[in-house]
C-alpha cells in the first residue's frame, strides 16, 4: 500500500472514485438551439425548451454526440452503437422541468482507461466506468437579495459529459494527477475547454476508507469541487473525518457533502440518493441514439495526437526524459510551442530553455504560452546563435531577457549591443596571459595541486572579456599554459 493515513488503530487506505462533469464545446445546448456561451447576461440564453414550457420538445444536438464520441475514443473506451436518454427526476428551483435528461442504463460510452504519471515517475492505470451525456441545470443565486434567491437559466440545458471513474484512486496525489490528465486529454481533443474556474469542468468526489484488504466501506460524495487543489484537499479532509467516525465506534452514513476550503473540512448537504430515488425511465420524447460505425471511424481518424502518444514520441525521437516530456505535453499549446523551437535544433537544449527560462518568464509576467512575449521562432533563432558559436550560453540568457522586454530579433540584439562571442584565439591568448601574469601566487597554488584554482582563472578571463570569450577556447588556452 503506497499511501495510507494513520489513525489510532493503524493505517487506513483511501478509496476514491471521481465523477467529472465536462461541458462539451458546442455552439448550442444539448436539446435546444439556445447559445451555450459563458458569461452572458442572466437569462439571456434561454429557449422555451430550456425553460420547460408546456409542449416544447427536445431535439438532440448532433455535435454534442460527436464530442462525446471523440472523448470516448480519446479515453480508449468502448463506444456503444445504441444508447438512450432517461429522465432523472428531482426537484430544484433551477431545474424548471422537475427532471434532468440524462443517460443511465445505456450510456453512449462504456469502459475505458486513463494512464496517470506521479511525481516519482511511476504510472498507474485508472479505469473509466462510463461517459454519459446529460443536460446541466440552471444556477441559483443567493447573494443578490437579502431574502430572495434569483434563478439564472443560461446554464440550463448546456451539454455535459459525465465521466465516471472506477474506484481505483488511492491517494490525493493520484486524484490530482487523474483530473489533470483528463483535462489535458479533453483540451487536446477540443471537446471541453477544461476551465474549472468557469465551471466547465467540475468534479464530484466519492471517498471511503478501509483497512487494507477489506471490502469497500460506505462512501460519501463531495459535490461540485472546482479545482484540482480542492479535489486533493477534500479527499484528505473527508478521509480523516471518516477514520475518526469509524475509530470512535460510529458508522459513516452515505450522504452528499460539500467541501469548505476556508475551514478545510467537509459538511453535510443531504442524504445520498440511490438510483431508484430518481425514478429513472426512458424519455418518451427522445428516440434511442443509434450510431454509424463508419461515422465513428471517421471521427477516430481525425483525432489529434494525444498526450501519451506525444510523450512517447518526445522520449523516443528527441531523447527527452520521461519527466520533461510529461511537462511539455501536459498542454497542447506547450507541446506545439516546444516542437516549433526544437525544429532544426538540439531537442534537449530546446526542452531546457522552454521548461526553464521561458516558463520562468511566463510565471513572472503572469502570461500563458499562447501570448508569450518571446515567440517559438525567436527562441529557436536564439538557439541557432548558440549552436553556431555566435554567442555563449551565458550571453544567450542576457539576449533572452532583452528579447522578452523589447521583442527584438536575437541576431539584431547581438549585433547592436556587440555581444558576439570572441573566437579569435590570439585575442583570447592575450587575455589569458594578462590574467596569469596578474596572479602569480594563484598560478603557484594551482601547480602545487590546488586544481580548483582553474575555475578561478576561467572566471577571471571571462570577466575581462565581458563574458564574450568562447568558453571552450578559453579553457584550451589556459590548459596550454598551466597544464
């Protein structure tokens, strides 16, 4: 058991399953032609279908179905040729019809899997139970009036892909890795933007604990967790709460809970419903969804290269470490940027610059790689100047900083500021001779066996040449004179 929480009675194992709700990228809603954009004025994107006016009939959005199939293919999952929509009955103020159109017994996507990579480099396969399509509910606003709640139905009917994992997750770290990997796959596919802050990706977290080797114990569900960090914190907090209950002789009750990040604790929301409480039955207004195998094959053929395949290519073709490759492929924009930088240059050096200097610049300026102040072409040109010995690696960092500030071409910066590397051996020899002549005591120390003094001489020569001496030629000149 790789991860455990210590209780009074010894270690406990965490068991976690995640239900991730991903908003499918479509222009309109799942069963109506109303727009599905984020951030519009309240109740400005609501059709009669979304508002559940009597007599209104749902019409299935084909693009939402295609997005679900693409996602299923990206999860290496089974695509069901026949699926069905059901009515899930419950009553909330922001659910005008009193039921949600969802899928229960016959989802559009069946079993699949996601491979996660942990910080220590180990990998694990997490099973995906199913992916089903459903419509989102509206939103209740409780902070607009002192005694009333307002209802915004813009979100009502927005297409959601609910991706349900097997209870294979055994630690907060694994849960965080799973959500990040799933979000990465969705973004590569273009099926969900993965924006957890806007609610287009959110997770219901099912947590239970047990002694190692025991059957599963009672689980609790933490609803609508909207960040990877909160998913991890909620698991830790809920597991500790359940352990205390069991160790005090109590029984964990199956219920739905909410996570309070300010107090780092979960609190009860309602008793957990079972499927029969929702009174599922086939929606009489919607026919079964029957998919064509040729259409599925066409969607599969058009899929982009996904993170796992790209990571394998980066390690195999470019010789990158598994860790560096995983960092670079986490976001499609980053992977594309890196490949543009590496084209025609040393791929390992390109990876070091992207994950090092470029990432540091983006973090410092609060920018994303899509609006990086240094373009991939410009960074590639900088690597070219290092490769042809126009500048040294040290001078390159100065040039990079100027590029970030001014947007100038690296070659123009080198030319205008006189930063070209000195490769004239006679000029280097003259500086080396001057440094050695100025430090006879240090020369004597070196010849007496103090090998570390060699670094001192290199530093003094480079200082005298304002960092523009070719390091390899400087080292060669010093070795020729003092051995």
